[in-house]
């Protein structure tokens, strides 16, 4: 790990990820995912919302018991009963965190909470103080910060830091912000809040406009040092920022970022598979990092380039994020070099260029009829052509 500042990875697959309709998990499943996140070396695991149900309380407690390498966090509204419940669920954690939140946007304060801004500030401070009496690590989120008045946000943030919040998380709850705007907001808050150096600034971006990762990265460039994210980008509605994308963007572009995570990237694909298999939500094939095609090459030009030097068309190594290898997919766009290389891997070599050409023509004919040519198709094709093996 470099000398750079640490970018804290806060994974909320087990809380916000689980809020994805149809993705609810049993206690045992949460513990399995919790252990995978620990292997990934996630800094903070938000294991659930203990006040939401007896089941979620038990799940947070079970994850807190089972996981040792990561801090375990429980979510609580800014209400006494929620906060006490979170504190109870975390009692057996080696390192715990209570994450309490209260909305600060005009629409949420007026229509949902029916509270005045002054009442919101008071309730946020009370919540943080109570949480601090139960746990020495407290995070506060002004919900819907992305649509809140920045001046009011400054007031709330200053007050909760004074009350003992060690992390202030800025959520773009409805995924409304754009990268330049969101990065600018984080920069401004850090500049204007007088005690901002006493807390870690965190961001929590939703993907309604498809820019959750871009917003998170813009925030990091403006001083955020914790990113909240989920495996495979699972989460409410269009999901949360995808952990694997945030981590690999920062890792791959170390020339650009002033910080790095402590994530063991080799564990990314195993964690992604586990979450996909448990929830039944498979990442789409072209999903960055963890999609089946993320390291697959089909066109002849790309295959030829990669066979000569991988960096011609690869900016990361498949092996570094937990894939066995990159993949040459044989299809109608593939070229002779990839065809020859795959046959060689199968132990099939040609005595002459004519034989290779003959087999390659047959392969192209088949590829016009079939999306992908598998090893068995190649074996059959060569046998049929009656070539020397
Ligand atoms: O999206 C959101 O605002 C949240 C908070 C609870 C942090 O999930
Ligand atoms: Zn959220």
C-alpha cells in the first residue's frame, strides 16, 4: 500500500443493497456476505437497520459476532428507540459504529418530517449525543443532502461534529446531482464548515441518473475520504455506487487520485458472485469489472492486439480483480490469430497454413450461424475437416 491517504470503503450491501426490491437476505446469508466483505478488507460494513425488524436486529448482531476484521455499523433514524436498538445489536462487535440520519432538504423536512429547520438541528444533535453515549464511533447523515440548502447543511454539519460525530456522510439520496455539482458541494462544505477537519467527510450516491460512481469520484477529488457503496451497485431503485467500480477507478488511476483504498481487489469477483447468487440479481454482461464480458474480447483487431500485448485493449488485469483470466470469445468478428491461439491451447496444431486456412473458413461459416463458438465446436470442426491433430 502506498503512502497516500486512506480512502475508507463503507459497504452497505447488507443495508441499502438489501433495500433493493426482491433482494432481502436471511441472517445466514448476511453472515456469509459479511465474511466475504471482511476478506475483501472493507473498512466498514453496514450490516442492517436493527430497528426495522426483529430479523434485521438479529442479522446485525450475528454479523457483529462473526466478523472481526471490519468495523460493523447499524443504521438508526434520529430517534431514541432506533439508536438504542442499534447500540444493542452492536454490543458484541469488536469495533462498532452507529449511523444515524435525519433529512435536511426542504421537501423532506416540510412534507415528510413536518419539522422546522431548527427542530431538525436540535434532533440531529440529540441523536448524535445519544449515539455517542452508546458507541465511540458515530456517523451522521443529513438525508437528501443533494437537494438541501448548502447553508443549512453547513449549520447541521457543524452542530453534529460538535456533538461528537466522527464521520459526516453526504447522501445524494435520490441520485439528482451531477458530478461537477456534487464534487463542488463537498469542496464547499469542507471549506465553509469551521470544524470540518474534526470529521471524515463521506459520500453516499444513488444511481438514478447513472452517475453514482462519477459523483463519488468527484467527491473524492474534493476531499471526501469515505465512500459508501455496494457490491454490484445493488440498492434502492437504480442502486448505489458500485464498490468494484469506485475501488478500481481509484486503483487504476493512482496518477489522478490523492488516496487509495485498502481493498484486496482479488476478492472482488468472488464477493460479486456470492452477492449475485444469494440475491438472484446477476450483473449485466457489460457491467464494469464484474460483468461476464468485462474482460472478454471478440473482435479480431482487439484479439490480435491483446495477444501481442495485453495493454493494447486492457487497462486492468482480469486476474487482479479475481477472474481466472481474460477471455477471447470466438465469434464472427474474431481473427485468425485468436483462432490459432485457442486451438493451440486445446493441443491442436496445424502442419500447414493451408490446413489452418481451411479450418478457419469452416469456423467463420459456423460463426455466422452461432453467437459464440465453444471449445467443443472447435474440436468438432477440426475433426470434421479431417485435419491432422
Ligand atoms: O440514501 C440515503 O440517504 C441513505 C441514508 C440512510 C444514508 O441511505
Ligand atoms: Zn441510500
